[in-house]
C-alpha cells in the first residue's frame, strides 16, 4: 500500500528531491558503521507500547525500500511501472524476511556489496533529484542530465561515507 501511494505522489514538486536527500543519507549510513552506543531502544512494559514501537520501526525501516523501489520503477514507461514495483517487492521482501541471516553472512564475507548498495542508493537519489518536477522549471536542462545526476549521487554517497570513516578513524586513533 505504501509503495502504491509513493508511486502516485511522485509528481508532487520537491518530493523527489526530498526523497533523494533521504536516500543519500541512508546510503551514507549504510556504508559508515555506527557506534554501538549511538542508538537506544527502550523496552515497553505494556503490550500496546510494544506494538506501537514495532509498527513505527517497521514503517521507518520501510521508507527507504519504498522510495528506492518507487524511484527505480519510475524510470520505466508508465505501463511498466506498477509491474516493476510488484517485482521489486517480490524480490526484496522475501530477502528481508527469509534470507536475512544468509544476507548477513554474504555481507560479512564480501563487504564490497555494502558499498555497491550505497552506490545504488546514490544513483537512484541522484536521478530522482534531477527529475523532480519542482526543480525542472528553474533548471530546464536538468532532466537531460539523468545519467550525470546518478553519477553525482554515487560520488556523493561514496565520497561522504569515506570522509566520515576517515575522520572517525583519526578521532579514535
């Protein structure tokens, strides 16, 4: 339901740009390891508090998947978009639900996949941002720079993540 809603509202001015910014941030956070003490989750003593925490966490964790699938599907012709969204769901949801342990083992063995995932999020973010209907009236040639926007997104995510990792390593040394 969330993805169908996201696909339909992608024509709202500046929404793609904001979604692209969110994907850039998520791509960087994917690559940069977080400190163990950075996040605190408090256990609830009541059932409804726990249910609320689970629903909110699920919604927040689904946002990046929704934006990425909707953004990737948008590049296809109109009659193929919903088919690509459904395909994206059929591929990603079983991986997340059933194969998370398998995926973690693969990521531990091949950490370059994390960088590739961050780069893919950067590509989608960059292409979303240059295709935003609110930006294109101010920069008429920007939608023609679709590929360049994707490359800029990759460079931004990888460059920012590597800079943050560099400064974190100098700080801890």
